[in-house]
């Protein structure tokens, strides 16, 4: 979340930048400043009062020694009255602090100055693209038909076991899925990311730390009996490794990668765009997370984007990178680049990765800091990206590589899956 310092010292800029996310923050920012004024004045009054209590308390003993019993009793009575006032001031202070906290968590992150204006995905800017779109023979099939033809994925069986959006991968489909996971993890390790294996459930503190709570509470599966949440992405547990942690500057940047299953309710999703693997409630993904000093974070973002580009290139998929407009960005992001690959049979672009810089927004919630050369602590910047999400990668691979003889496997995956064709 934004810091009070940023809001107080840059009120007009904060309101202006929030407007780029189509968020009217003027009244909310003024309310926060008003509450902070109350908090500050109350704290000053409380400090003054407590100082008087301390001085009076010290004087009581001296008055008793001097035989001034009546004055000592008056001082005790005064101390008791002041303590009651202090109690009331303390309650006012706590109420103001709680109010400020409740208001701060409703404000999205400020977009980077390079974020384009816009309200919908159509307003995103194409940064660059690459790869050749395949020319499929007549009668080319979408991936859900290919999955059925070659017995790779059973969507109906998933409905029987759990419900829609929980497919069952079979045979070479399961092996191809596993090969993608291993390829992505090996590539991330080669690029300098430390692999971790995180839990698939997190507590509410973790959800709050990375911004899923309270913003996306309705999109997560909640285990009510234990008050735990199934993770929507490995970003949540991996980034929370560094909650309430002070890192030493020489150890930055921190780079982690993790494979996990991901769980998303995707409430309200329906229609042709959610067929097959296009939108699922459970899917696999390899995530990359980076933590660094503020002055280095946009260099790290460029590195992460370039790294994800190498993955789609090695898979020989046509790709493009979008700079998201303000209206299409997440609540917590300062700048996001989306990767899309072209699905030839569906004749549409499919999002397979988002790479984002959250600046200090998550770090402030997480209390993720670093200690600089002068031994002062400062907030870190956090970044993360999908590298990559599997369902739409699988969809594009199946569709784009279909031939009259079967489905060709990209050369880079053959050592992982052990076959060159699905036939």
C-alpha cells in the first residue's frame, strides 16, 4: 500500500496518477490526510499528557518526604485524572490509526509514468512481437478437439471428479505438461533464480501482504474451517518468504522461482473465450519473483521481460508483448507487461504471462526492507512474472504444431518428454 509520507508530500501527483488507473482518489486522499492530522495532534497531546504524568509521579515521593502529604494526595488525584484522559486519547489514537489503515488498503498502487491511458484491454500498447504465425491446413482443430482426438486431456472426466475448469491430463498430455514444468524450472535456474517449493495454501496475513486480500478475496478459494486460502499463484507464498524480513544490501537482488498449482474461482467467466484450456479453476504455472533496491527495480523488470521472451522464442511460438494501460492493470502493479502467444486454430491471441513491478506497494504491506550501507532500513521493491503459465501455452503448442501426421513437439521439449510427435 502507499505510504502516508508519499500521500502527504505528493497529494496532487497521487490523485493525478491514480486517475490514470481510472480511480478517483481525491476525496479518499483528503480523508486519509484528515485522519492523519487527527492522529498526529492526538499523539502530540498524549505525549504531552504522559510527560506530565511522569513528572507528577516523580514529584509525589519528594512531596511525601517533605511532609507535604496534602500536596502529594492532590498530585495523585491529578495523575489519576490524567491517566483517564490518556486512556481516552489512546482510544482516539487507535481509532484514527485503524481508520487510516482501512482507507489505505482501498487505494491501488500508483501507475508508472510510462503507463498509457486507457480503460480496456483494447487500449494496451504492443511493445514488440516476434515469431511466425503458422499456416494450418484445412480442417485444423482447436486444442480441445485435438485433446480429445489424441486422448491427451479429458475435460468431461474433470467435471465428473470436481467440476468445470478442472481438466484431467492423460498419457502424452500429462507427459507434455510435466515437460513444460521442468523446462521452465531448469531455464529459470540457469538464469539465476533459486528454486523453492512453496505451500499451496496461505493464511490471511500472506494474502494481505501481496495484495490479494482484501482486493481479490472473492476470486480465491477459502478453506473456512482453517481460515486458509488456496493460492492463485506462487507469487503469494514466495514473496511472503520475505514478510517481516530485513535483507542486507549486498544480498540483493533476491531471485526465486517456483512451480505450483494455481487455484482461481474466476467467478462470472463464461462463453467461447473460456473453452478448453483458455480459462481454468486449477492450472499449473512456474513463477519468478525478484526483490531489489528501488533504484534497480526497473532494470530488473527489463531483465525479467527479456527472460520470458526467450521462453516463448525457444518454444517457437508467435508472441507479442503488451504494455498494459491504466484501466487494465492490477490493483497492486505499477507497471505490467503481458505476453501473448498466437493460437492459430482459434485465430486469437492468448495471454500466457504478466511481468510486473509493484515498486514498494507490496513491500510496505509485507514490511520487506533492506539495510543499506549506512545501516538504515528502507523498503524494497518487489517484482514477479509468470514464466510461464501452462494452459494457454499447451493450447497454442497443440494447435500451432498440428500436421497431417500428428502434433509436432518443439525441439527444446523433446529431451524432457521423450517423444517428437503425438499421433
